[in-house]
């Protein structure tokens, strides 16, 4: 083999090795992207009520809430809201089949007020996670 062919093979081998190394490094980052259908963090509170359940999560000063119906599958009115003390309320309300939310606020060390509603049943818990 001449030196030009050897250089080309080395260049192709180096390119394949570099590409595979970049994919190995980049793959975990894309696989761990935030899922918009659930809250991140640890579950800190669960409130059951007659027509559903309100789940509250916390991570690095952020509080997130989701409400799920007791009987998912049919379209029904659902609402979930979170309000940090002395801040505006953030809510998600509409006709859903599986869940309302996630709704996230930055609470830091402040208390939060969470509410959830599915159909005619609701729950409201105030100034928790202080």
C-alpha cells in the first residue's frame, strides 16, 4: 500500500472513532430531557379527593403539581393551580382525559397553596412546604 491510502484509512478510522465518541457523550443528554407530561423532582405530597388525586413535587426550589382523575379516559373538566406566597397563581384548566398540568412555580423557601379539581370534586391545601 502506498502512503496516501494509509493516510486515507487512518483519517476514516479517526472520523468513525470521533463520531462514535461524540454520540456516546451526547446520547445521555438527549435521553434525560425533561418530559412535559410529568413533574421533575421528588413527590412530597399526595392529596386524594372524591374524583381524583393531586400530586405535588419539589426540586431545587421549584414546586410542581399534577391532578389525575379517579377514572381516566373520558373527557372531563380538570384544573390544577400552584401559588407561591406573595406571587401570582399559575393554573392549568380545561377538558382533559388523563391529567391537568404539570404546573410549576419557583417558590424558593416560600410556602405554596395548591388546588386541584376533577369534575365536581376538588381539594385545596394552603401554605404547605414552608
